[in-house]
C-alpha cells in the first residue's frame, strides 16, 4: 500500500509539515525505519534519533516546532497516531466466511452470516453462532 503524506495527515487529522506528496509505503520504528516509511517521535530524545534516520516523514507532537526541514505530521498524541498507522498499513486479516470440509457440525446448529469455521473445528449440537 502507498499513501501520500497528505493522505496520511488527513487520516490522522494532523497538521502537515513539508511535502505532502511524499509517498509512504509503511511504518517503522526510529531504530529501523527506511526511506519509504514514516516513523514517530514521542519526545525530544526520539526526535533527535528520527531526524538522523532515513525516514521519509516523522509524526511528532503538536508542540514540536523544528523538524529541521524534514517533512512530517504534527498531532496531539504521536504514539497513538503511530498505532493508527500500524492499523492502516497492516490491517487485521479477516478470514473468509465458510465451513471447512473437515469441520464437524452437530445437529440443530445455527450459523450466522459471515462465520468462518476452520479445519477440524467441532461445533456441538444446539449451538448458535452469531454473524
């Protein structure tokens, strides 16, 4: 997935600093971020580390004033924003609905829409699974 810094800024409802057209392809910690990723700095100590990294952009607190010419996003809670970015770039896998052929389904079982029953699962008699 690729998002521009401006799109990410809108998603986080932050304040854009610098070039909004930068393409971001993922997230990384300040210690392991690469040139296509965004990172965050919770405080001045981590901002110094982030500024020395290859990060394409940095998420910082709204009170941080100097990104030293780097692009980034100012938000109220940088750590919380980073968690949101993790969800954006790495959404939780949603299993496909259906019943695996090896699953054992009891009598008088009610199965709601969108339920996924995996291999070798056992659903006893009179069980009701909601959507």
